[in-house]
C-alpha cells in the first residue's frame, strides 16, 4: 500500500516549507535550527514542500523556497514528493481511521462552530474549540450525506484524558486535548486532506525521527500524537523553537518590514549576514558578524546540545535592521 521512504535508522529530520508565500527571516531561523540539529549529529535531512494548503499555495513559491534554502547554505539529502501528489497515501490512512471509527463526518460550518462555542470568555489555546455537535455521528452516516451531496469534514475523535509528551527543547508537555483543543479536522469530502493528517503520514513514512519546527505548532503536536497513537505508530522526537516576532510581540508580518529572503538575495546581500544575525539570536555567536552556514555548523558541532542555548523567548526583530541588514 504505502512504500517506506526512509533509508536507515539514523537521525532523520526534515525541512517542511509551505509555499503559501515568500520565505522570510522567521522561516530561515527555523530552517537553520533544523539543519544544524541534523547535521551536528550526522543525520539525514529530507526536504518536503507542503503544498496542500490550496488555494493559498503559490506555484512560484516552491522554487523560491528551494532557492532561498540553497542561498542560505542549507542542504538536504532527499527531496520528498510534493504533498499534492500524495493524496492517495493520506486517503488510505484516512480509511484506516474510518475502519477504527476514530473519525466522524462533521457538517458544521465555521460560523456554526464559532456560534456554538460555549465559553468565548475563556482564553483559547489554539483556535476555537469544536463543541462536538456532530460527534454522535458514525462513519456510516457519511453515506447518507454523500447521497444528499452534502459537504462535510472528517473529524478525529480525541480520547478522554490528558496527553503527555516530552519536547526535546521545551521539556515536558501535558494537556487535556479533547477539552482544550477539541476534535479536529483530518480531511474533507471536498478539497485536499488536512495538514494534521498529511504531516503525520509523511513524518511516519519518511521515517522522520526528529521534527524541529516553530512553537506555533506545539498544540498541533497533541493532534498528531493522537493520530500516531491511533495507528500504533511510533512518534518522532519534537523540538519546538520560539518564533521571530515584531516589536509589538506579534508573529513576523509584512508590517514589520520586508524580511523576505528573496528580496535580500536579489539585492545582493550576502547570506552570511542573515546567518550571522540568526546565529547571534540563537546564542551561538557573541556578535552578529557575518558567518556562513558551514562555519556556523562547525561552531555548533563544538558545543554539546547547542540547541539548549536558544533563548526561550521569541526573537524580537529589530525593524531598522530588517530593512537594511549591514
Ligand atoms: N509547513 C509548515 C510551515 O511551513 C510546517 C509544518 C511542520 O513543521 O509540521 O509552517
């Protein structure tokens, strides 16, 4: 059914850009951490373009992401097939979840979900929590919906209780995921499979042992862990690292200045400047003097478990600097 794509039992990581737009400084920092983490430990790295998020995905952004990575000095050993070409793999796994009755068809619209949300005053961790309105449905109920031509999402049914896991950077994590995150979408009967399913299937079949990514995805890890558990798959290690934010503390965006890597590249700014800047923010160098990715790798190799040096707070972007790295 599904082929094994991993080649060995060594540490294996991945770079997983989403071509929904240009890659920016924040992406570069996470990619550099992921690359250093693997290369320091003589592991293998997979490049996987995550292009399922249609219609936000842009064709030009695939090539540009690859050019940006190469420009930074980041290399990889294997290029995985585009996610958009692997839909059948994800649907096979969805069938497995259906057989196990771990998913149910949900016809709630976004507006209905928001309106049903019983506790708008409670702070939410990762978006609106699904009320469970359609949770009494079974997989078989989808036949009737299909016959009526209704659109629906397949929601994964979280088990009761706390999910606990260890992040190699953040430490121990635990949450009552059903209560605080709610059942989540893994696919729809229209459109491509959802991120949570695709990323779990790919990480498993591409034999990824260590996932390094931004800490905006910490809550997704509970969802992915539930899928791993349901399928009896071994979960990878995770390292969630802080994001780059603007001076207002918000996630890096256009209003914080133009930090697209392609723009610096086209202006003839050397990648060493960007890498130097990032290296300093990671606590790997004393100053933000230019340094190449390969020289930075040599620095990291000399430091045991260097990723514990990364400050726990987000890196606040110096806006002046973003416009004009010198
Ligand atoms: N493609 C996602 C992104 O660019 C990363 C997903 C992941 O690392 O699991 O944000």
